[in-house]
C-alpha cells in the first residue's frame, strides 16, 4: 500500500490517516502527536486494547488493486504472526513522523461520514473484521448461508475488484443535480426537518389522540379512498419534481410504459407526501406497477437523504477551513438502515432487488452472482413451476421460483456502487421476510435479542400482506412492536448528527408505513389504526367489489345464513355452538344417503376445534390442512370420491399452498368465509368435477357469516349487497 497522502496544509492529518488510526485501535492522534512518549508504543497498546493483536490480512492497495485483475478472498489473505503490525500501518507511522504537530487538529471536521462508509467497506472486504466482530455477528444478513463457501465478501469475477473509489463531491452545490436535493415543494424536507414548531406540536397531538379529519375521495385510477388529515392540513398539491434527476432515465427505462401511468402517478403521489398508506387492491394486473412505484419511492428517499448528509459534510469541511462554526447539522438516526421492506418469499425479494439495481444504475454491483444463485430460480424450481401449469394463475405467480420464507439481506449504497449482503448496521435498505427478521431479533423471552438496527427506520413497506397472513402474522406484529425503539448500544453513532425526534423517542411519528395487500382484513385494519402514526396523515385505499358470486358457473343454490352473535369477543364461540347444535346434526342426517360433503374453515383455530369435536363424536372423516402431506391428502381425496368418508374438513391455508382439486363434492359448507374471495368461486366450481350424473337439485352450498364478517362478505357478494345481508330483517339469503 502506498504511503498515506498528506493533507494539503501542513500540520493536519488527512482523512485517510485519521480513519486508519481510528480503525487500528481507536488511537487518539490528537493526544499522541504532542506526547513525549513513543508513538510506536502507543500504537502497539492501542492494537492490543482493540483486539487487533490477532490481525489477519492486509490492506488493499487502493486504486492499484483494481488494475491487477486479482481478487482477494479469505483464503488469499496473508496471516502474519500474533501481534505483528501490518506493513501498511508501518508506512502510516512513518508518514505521521513527518507531520508537524504544532497545529491542533479537529477530529470532527477532518473525517466525513462518506469517508467512513468508504473505508468501512474497504476494510470489511479485505481484513475480514466484520466476521470477527462479536457485536455484529448476529446482525450479519448473510448468516443464513455458509460463509466458508463464499468468503466474507466475495466479489463476482465479472465485476470490478473493489468498490469504486471515486470521491464524493465535497461541494454538492457544484454537482449537476445538487440544487434539486430539496425543492421548495419537496415534502421530504418538511417531513424530516428537525424543526420544533407549533404546527408540529399540533400534528403530533392530533396523531397521538387519533384526531383525524376523514374525507372520502373517489379516484378513477385508484378507486375509493379515505384520506385522514391532521391539524387542519387538507389536500396537498403534487410535487412538481418528485424524483432525483439521476432516477428519471432509469425509471423510464424500467417502467414498461415509460413515464408514470395514471395508477402509478396517483399511488406515488400519496407515497411522496410521506403519508401512511394501505392499499387493498393488489392484483396480478397491477402488481408490477405497484412494485415499481414503491421501489422508486425507496431509492428516491435514500438518495435524497444521503445527498443531504453529503451536503452537511461539505458545510462542516468549509466551516473547519474557515475556522467558523457550522452549527447543528442533524441529518441521521442512531443506526444506518433507513428503509425496511418486508416480503413473503425469496422470489419476491429477487424481483424487487432487480428493480432497485436497475434504478440505481451503479457501475459496480457486489455479490450479484451470489444473489442470483441464492434468490433466483433454479432448475428444480422451474420443474415444479411447470408441474403447476394446470393450477390457477395467481398460484403460479405466487409460487414461481424460490419460495423460501426465511431470509434477510442488506443493501448498501455508495457513490457508484451497490453492495448486497451488507451487514445490517452498514446497510441502507433491509429486505427480509417476517420469520427471517424474527430469527435475527430473537424470541420474546430469549437472551439474544437485538433489534437496534430497527431503531432509525424511516420507511417500512409490507408487501403482499394477504400472503403474510397465510404464514404467521404474529411475526409482523412483533416487528412493529420493536421498531423505532431507543437502541441498547451506540453502534458508533455520532450523536451530534442525530435528529432531535430520534433522541426524544418520537421516531414512530416520522416513520412512513406502507401496507399493500390484495384485500383488507381486520388484522391489516388494526395495524393501520394502531401502528401507522405519521404526522403527515394517512390514506386507506380499497376498491369496490362486484362480488365473487359472479364468477360461480355451477348451477347450484348458494344459501347465506347469518349467525346471531352477542359480541365480538364471543363471536367464535357463538359460531361454533350454532354449528355443533344445528348444522352438524342436519349434515349427519343428510350424510346417511349422501356422504360427499366438504366443510371449509378459513381459520386454523376453527379447523382444529371442529376436528377435535368430530373425533370425539366418532365421525368418519378426513382433515386436510397445510400440514398434511401430499400422500395423506391424496388418500383422503380418493376415499372421499369413493364415498368411504362422511366428509372432508378443509382449511383455507391448505387451499392456498396446494389448491387440491377435490372431486365429487355434492354438498359444500363454508363454516366461515375465506379471506381470498376467489377461493369461494373456486370451491363452488369444483362441484362441476365428476358430477355429470348428479342433477343440480342434489347439489347444495351453505355459507355461514356474522355481522362482524363485513370485509369478507363484501368481497363475496359485492359492495352493493353487503349492507342488506348484514342488517336486513331476514337472516337467510339465496343466490342462484
């Protein structure tokens, strides 16, 4: 490694010198330069204190390493003897001996955050220090794979050897797109401004007390919306220039229609106002538009925030050069991650990160080959996908590619490079599944709980909430309960740059939360009411439904029966009592002559309750859940078709994960309505299969619902009829 360059003015340490001193033993150069003691002894002691006595590896030779065409891996690093000083550090000491110590040096003004980021990434890739850091071992986002297989930070052979080292412009005012970092109408500046004003206190009080001014808005592209404003702030005008200039061309290239579609423009407009948004109209037709819209919003937010930090770094450098005071420049949180995106499967993360990489258009993408191998589809997954061609289109789309639901990956952005598999505390964006994050944060009662990396999240996006409900929604709730808390450790935080509302514990009121789902559920609505607290307000977007009954092609009478329930807390007990006392005895009588009955239960708890009751009563039946093996499900379906079973108990999750084509259904009973409306029409249409010899009057479909099933019922019968079924004088309605 060449000797470290001296700064332009004598008597000052260069950024790289000071950073190397900081990394190698936390040595304070301000005290050591004027000290009579030997600087070499101080360095040795510092190395011993910081645990660098077991130093392994060597420093990369700066830009020269890119010219050699070689790649440093863990196996190629030299291993000096214990307590031996690196040769690069010896050169640093020689350069420091010639440095004049008469002029005091300010540590804060010499080292910028961007230099720290670049140096941290440089040291991590060559020294392997990240894997030995006991504090961050559990936060390594690539911990779900064997590090020995890939090394600490293996770079693809087709990529550049090291991270791009082009300097960040110290004066962003001179950069081509610097002046548009914060436009006059840019809502990001107003939302994240560290200003203690009377209006901010009014907004905070309104959100805390849930005093929203609700307005119903009809939009041709988005549908029906409920807009919740705070503190008298009404509709805001659209941002004339919402995007950073460097994102415009990549976005037009990525978006299939070039510029924003009407749907994307409406959705992105709400995102750009930093309101909390729940959109319950996701579908196969618009999922690509939605993903592109929020991926663009994420990159726009991160790039603007980083430019703001760089601009403040430039102010600090100018103030130091002139000997003046730059004042308070607060532009960050306790930890680095700004954005958290939660998706259910690796295939979703793969498609999302591909979009992010196209938007950032970096010259170097580190670990992209490893990412494609671990998150992209392989031959086995393609074979399974081809075997599912006969299943519905939504099933094929959901389960195409890698469907592992336990993953987490950090994305780190630099000036002209992107690093995948970044450590959580060095990542700008974290993309993970709920179970992957739960494995990182630890169990509720465990000793290894660490969720400090969630302390400074400014934006949370939860995509495909309907799929996450089929997994385990408790993990999502646990995630929100441990977000934006005060961290237990400092993690190298510069508290002079931390925004005041982070220090005051008010980060949750500046966090933007975006929930995207195919439909609205009570769980999503509860999270929207209790966990979405942005001081900019929030908006709920829900489409108008025509009803899944319109998609039923089977000539069968569909009877909807309203179950009388006393209150919400006892709704499940009242439904079960009605089923056991009235419905099941009637089914038992009909099953004496006709045994082809399927009982559909949407909740697994209801499924288990009915199963245990029927076992106690001695019924001859089969239960198919998501935990049933394929062989068990096949045997049950064969016995059912042959009439050897009185009925089959079938769960919604089993239908979600497998879509079993149950043949020979004559009587279909919905103990509870499915969350997915198209499951209703799919199950009823299964009655057409192998029923050529059965007349329509021998088929029946019975649906049970209560007044608390409004959201489910609306998707089944349509928005126009739901009020009549819920509050009508009659308790039974028939659709033919």
